[in-house]
C-alpha cells in the first residue's frame, strides 16, 4: 500500500520549499494544493528505472510481447509518442 502524501498549500510550499525538498530526498511525498485542489505533486524519482538503460530495454521488450504479432512500430511512431503534448 502506498504511503499517504502530505498535503501542503501552495503558499506554504513556496515558503518552505527547501525543507520540502530535503524531506523528498528522504522519501516523503507531497501534494501541493491551491484553494483546496491538488495542483502538483513532489515525489522522489523512481530509482528502479532512473538512468538504467537495461531496465528500460527490458520494459520495452515486455511491452513488445503484448503487441499483436504482425504489428510494426517505427522509430517515427516512438518519436511522435515522445513528443505528444509538447509545445
């Protein structure tokens, strides 16, 4: 079960940003709110895939197994997916 994130208002997050980052380094997670609505989350990076090319390759290999047998994905498909939603 995931541990609950601490909720912090945007003003307090700005005021105590350095302390929040210190706690994130220790594994704590925060949801930042404005007027009671969560607008952002601050969480530690995922260590299992962070900068690990072998894990990314294994993940892609597993995803490929789930595709229909005759489907083909091109490098352009991958680049378009990567760029989707970027300005």
